[in-house]
C-alpha cells in the first residue's frame, strides 16, 4: 500500500481511504467492523466519516450513527493508533444538525466534542468542514453556480473566526489537523492566506468529488494543491458506483445506492452511461478491471493524498483492494485522457 503525506502536518496516510457513509444504513455494524478489520489487514489506515453520516437517506434519527459504529470498533478492538481518523462538521442548511446553523466559532467546540464522544477517541486526526457557509458549486450545482451575491468581507471574517476556534481545539489536543470539503480554489487559497496572516491551523487537505467522470479538480485546484501542499482527498472515485457498470442500461440492483437515490444525486445521464462504456472498453484493452483502474488513477494523481471509497458489503471492499496492484503506464494514462476528451463532464 503506497503512502502519502497529508499536507504539511507530518501525518502520512494510505493511498486508499475507507469511507463510512453507509455505516448504519446499508452497512450494518458487524459488517462495518469486518470492513475496518480487513482494510487494516490490507494496509489501509485512513478512515473518513462525518457527524451527519450515514446517508442514503440522511435522517434525524441516524445522525452520528456512522461515528458511533466506528467508535464501537475502537471500544472493542482497542487499536486507536492503527487509524488516522477524519470526520466533518456539517455546514449551513443541514436541518438535522443544529437546526441548519452555519459553521461558526460557537458551533465548532460542541461539534468536535460530540464527534469525540461518538468516536470514543481523545483526538480527531483530521477535522474537516463539510461544505462552506457561502455555498458550493459541487453536487451538480456547477452548471448554474453564481458567486456574484457573495459577501467577501463576511466570508473572510467567518474564516478568521473559525480559524481562531480551531486553533483553540488544536491547543486543547482535540484535533491535529484541519481540512476542507466541497471547496473552491479561491476559498482554499483564502483559508491558507488567513491562517498565515492571522494564525490558526493551515489547511492540510480538501475533500472534493473527483473521478474519471468528474474532473473539475484538474486545473486551478490541482495547481493550488501542488504548490501549497494541500492534499486532495477524492470522494466518489467510482462516481457513486457508476464506474462499476452495475447501472448500465438503466439497471437498479437491489440494495444498491441507486435503489435509494434514483438519480445518484444527478449523476444518471445518457452521457454518463456512454462514458462508462468507453472506460470499460479501455480497461478491457489493457486487461484491467475498470474498478481497479478508476481507483488507482484517482489515488495516484500528483495532487492527491488519498482516494476515499466506500463499500456496502465486505466483498465489494475485497474487490476494490485489487487497485493497489495496478500499474498505470504512460500509454494507459494517455488513453484515459483521450476518453476524457471524448466524454468530458457527463453530469
């Protein structure tokens, strides 16, 4: 298992990260714990969760359940040092958490304490803001995204306020590092600039959607990540399961994510199916499993720290682990880019 630095924190993480957003809904606790055991055995020591998980769907009565399940693993296994643990503070509009309140210095301490309690640990290795207060162009909002109504002064004041609160949490030993999610290049640059100018933990990572089908991070954000040592943590590197091919032809396998969210959050389009078919044909040409090719590609981009993938069942995790052995030749990378040019941003 390859390992990469997490920004400038001194923390190293495995190139694959175990996502937990189905722990407690599609994935029952015993299955979740078996996944954590198997991931560690395979060399994965980075785990990502969030206070609002599980999803599909998000319900008030299950808020925090994924963290609780992870915490129960720690309580029964006693191997806290085996994992780098990342979790997230929900942003404005999540009605089931703090009645949808935005992220502020007032919400940060309580959110962290609640996550620590559920996780049954003393310190969170990477604490992330799930999405910015000002909104985001992610989750298919990029087609109509309009930042012209933003209040730059208010955004910067919020960042300074939050950084001060985060630094107090670092000083208390509650968190080690700070990361972003669903952020822009400008937003990340501002967090970095203000941390340098006013103090507070430096952004170590940014968790955005990134896959063969969603390559928005390839340009401005990639340049920022490389030059500022901010590791991209791609989520949905298999495009919410589209890349597996299981949804081709409009299929909706029983128990799959699409059986809970029919459009896969806006990812189901005719062009998406065409792109998946093209990548499957390419994988076949090179004698590769398309899942392995997609995961290895996302994990080994030069600006990526670790690719986050989730598995509903243990056998899916076992299958995904084959990505570790994939060799990405220059010929294959050029062929992937050629398919991307033919099928850019299909959703």
